[in-house]
C-alpha cells in the first residue's frame, strides 16, 4: 500500500463486532476475564487498550517499525525511551535538541547518573569524537529545532553500527510521510504526536516506534512499568487526525516553501533557515534522506524591536509554543522552546534573540505573507 492508502486503511480499523468505520473508543480501565484459565487479550488498560492499540499499530506501520507505543506526551515517550539506559551510561545528543529533552537530560537524568554530551551532529566527525566506551546511543533530531540543522542519518547509523550502539531519532518535524529513519537503519523513532501527527492542536501525546521486535518488547515493558500511557479519547482524536496527514503535510509544505522564498527577499530578514532552500547547508543531505522540507522554518530579523513587533502584531499566526497544527504558529525560541536552556548555552548554540520560528499552517500563504508584510516590507 502507498502512504495515503495506508493512512486510511492501515492497521485494522474496522470494528469486527459492528463494522463501525471509525475505531470504537474503549473507555475502560479494566477488562472482565472469562475464568481462572481463560484470560482475554486485554486485562488492565495501562497494559493495553484496543483504541490505543489501533493507534500504536497505525503509527508503527507508517514508520515501518515492529512496535509502536503511545504515550501521554512527547516528553513521556522520550523519558520512557531513555529508561532503556542505566546510571553510568552515556548518550551523544545533537546540540540543538528540543529544549525539553535538554532539560530532561541535563537535570533529571543527569542527577540519576546518565551522562549526555551535546555535539553539533551535522558534523559526523564530532559525533564520532564524542563516543566513549560507555556510550549507548546517538540521540538525533533532523531537521533540528530551531536552527533547522540537518544530520546525515545514514552516516550516523554507520557510526553507531561501528560502535554497537543505538540510533534514536526524534522525527516530530518530518513525520513518517516525509522521512522514515527506521528505513535508514535507525533503531527508535520518537514523536511529539502533539504536533503534525495529530495536527489539530487539541491533544498532547507522544510515540516511540522500534524497528526490531526485541527492542519494542523492552520499550513496551517500560511503557507498562512507568505507566505514562495515552488515554483512549486522545488516541481516537489522533487516529482521526492521522487520516489527513498526507494532505496536510503537502499543503503545509507548499505554503512553507512559498513563504521561505518570500522571507528571503525581505530587507529586514537577515537569514532564513529552511531545508527547502538550495543554499541551506544541509540541502543535499536532507533531500537524500527525506521526501520534502516540511513546514517549519526559522528566520532572524534585523532588530529585537522588530522581532517584538512582528511576534505581537501578526494576526493570522498564533504567537504560541508548539507547531504542526492547522493554524500557523509563530514562536520565539529564546523564551519558549529553549527557555529551559541557560542564556549562555543558548547564545553559544546560535539561538539569537532576533530568531523567530514559524510553523506554517493551512491558511492561504498569500494571506500569511500579507500579514507579515505589514511589519517586514518596510
Ligand atoms: C514538542 C516537542 C517535543 C515534546 O513533546 P510534548 O508532546 O510537548 O511533550 C519533543 N520533541 C520535539 C521536536 C518537539 O517539537
């Protein structure tokens, strides 16, 4: 099946009892068992729920993994996955990793005894240099956030294989429609499903998908033991959101490309970060490992005053945290996604106080451009 067909008919969405084409929502905490010798497929809903399972299978299928698991948030998926490791272990992490992941690793897990080294993952040699005998995984995001840096996944997988360590990729920005890291040999894909997968800015959720059943089994054990599962109502909303993933991504992306090209022409815009622009340093690598540039771009403005005016003045994009919704969202990384990062650390990573991130929604791009032009076309 091609991707669009799999979105609609993948998994097993038909309710065998009544044929409902929309998956039933099993709002239950437990399942009655037939007898002492006959336990059914489900027992307690933290361990398994049919609505959650339908969603988990759908996401695993789209990412081409053996096992998919749904969590109460992207951070729950990430934290649960990191529980694969133990105190004394070490991870090599891309330096402009999502701010919440940076916070998790540099506070909670650091206190627990798990070490992380943050490196510029666009440089495979820098990744290699950071690997120690106790390193257990590479943790990557490509495109990264908010500087939209591109990491060569095939090169990272080759490096990880050389050292017998895992490759973990947060694929939130791309979705499996545009990029499937497991097909490139990565071991685990993570998602904040809150973003494009659900796509409608109405659910907080996360996913972990393992390429191999063995690793999937270990993650499933953690999901049940740690317990940060997604509730059935939210699972149903994501199942519904997923069906339009392809059409949404196509529209989002076409608009983002148009807006990126327009931004590049504006005198007040100093720099545009978008992997759909041929002068992006990661353009070729990104093109090789994905089928499109996606819908998130960042740009730097000429002054802090203009940055404030734009963020507070634009009407058609919400000034908010988050991305990947049907509505455009403008965010300010220095005080939002990367607020958890100390200012010196943030500056060192090139996240300036004139940097704005735009998640392009499904509005007409001409309206978005006209709205921003009120501030930029001067
Ligand atoms: C939002 C986000 C997360 C965290 O997900 P939540 O659903 O907010 O917990 C992780 N990684 C990336 C890339 C994100 O954009």
